[in-house]
C-alpha cells in the first residue's frame, strides 16, 4: 500500500475517533430545584425533508440526546408530519421528549405552534393563528421576532401570545437584531424562550430554555411555558421569571451554554477538524496528483 494512502487513512480514522470522543453525550440528569424538575429544552428544531435541514427526524433526536437536551419541539415549516415521525422514534429509543409542532411561516410573521396535532395554514393573521394553536391545546411562541415582523403582532396578538424567542443565534451575528428581540420580549408579559432554530448545522440546543415543571411530561411542559416558568441565558444575562432566575443563580447548576463557542469541546474537537482537513488534502493529492509542465495525462491537452 502506498504511504500516501496510509497517511490519509490514519488521519481520517484519527479525526473520526477524536470527533466521537469530543462529542460524547452529556448524561447529566435534570436537576430538582425547590420541587421543580428543570428540563433543558429547544423549542425550534428543523429536520429533513421540507424544512431546510440536513438531518432526518431520527438523526435529529439522536443529536438532541447527545447535546443533553431533555425536550425538543420539532417545528417543520408549515406542516407537522415530520414532527410526528420524530416523536414516534424518540419514544422507541427512550430519547428526549419530542413535542409535535410547526413553524408557521408567512411573509408577515414566523410563529412556533408547539404541542399541536394538525397543521395550521399560513394564511391567517397572527392573532387568528394563535387562537387555532390554543384550540389544539398548544402554546404560541414568536419566532425570532425582529422589527420587520412587529406589525403583524398587533395588540390582540400580543395579548394572546404565550412566549417569544429572546435568545436566538441571530443575536451573535448582529447586535441590533438582539436588541430588537429584547424589545419585543419587553412589550408584554411573555414567557422567555431561547431556541437554536436548528437546521442540521452547529449544535442543537446552542440556545436553550430551562423549563421549571412539576410534571416532566408533554402536558407539564406546555403548562410551564403558559405560566412563564422558564429561565434563558445569554452569555451571563438571564431572562425569565425573576424568582426562578434567583433560584437558578443560587443553585448554580444550570450551565450557560449560550454563545457561538460555548459548546466547543476543546482540544479533541480542534484535533478532529484539523486531522480531517489534512486527511482529505492527502487523499485529494492521490486522486488528483499535481502534474508539472502544465499538461494533463494521455491526451497531452494543455491545462
């Protein structure tokens, strides 16, 4: 065997091994704080197909478990059937609690419908869509409510809305968008939500919501969101029920995982990426060897 192939193989195997160890599941059980079970949740998760995601529903469930999430809401764009597949699979493997949901996507607003059973059409006003979510027993969360979506949330919609994403990955790209999310959250007494808007890239749960519930079930989680029993972190800044924020800070067991590098696994993660790149480069030189003289192989055509 040629030395180049050996080197490429060793580098790629080393990369996969380091990546596997660096991405080991976080098996920390949910803490109990003063009678509450505190569940780590991500209520804005997309899966393939039809939702601009790279992972299937079952892969998404496995990744959520790997990232230490107790709860995810699968929210495909304008449909619910992918979420039902994910919920079925997670129950089979004793994975995280999966809430069926939908991201209602319209030109005027994006709205997370969590805990619903039937798809809600995108041709409704925000207030009417929220009514339908509540009729199905779900909760309505404003998805990344930047300023361009504010006109859709009139006084009636704001009165009915359950929660809003106050922490979302867009806040690290542009601080002005983060300020817009905070301003929207401050417009009404809304439940604080942190979501990753996961599409298969980066870690699911990069932004997460800590849900304080007395009942670790789908209904218990939805009830806790309705009552505002959440805490969300953004690089040290906490949002949510003030009493629960104080309780969490006194206990100190809820990790602030927010931030673009917060879940970097350190040396092994970097080693995995570097060896993968080097291995691919070595492999590519074997497949496409560098030729001198500006000519190609048998045809002798000029490069």
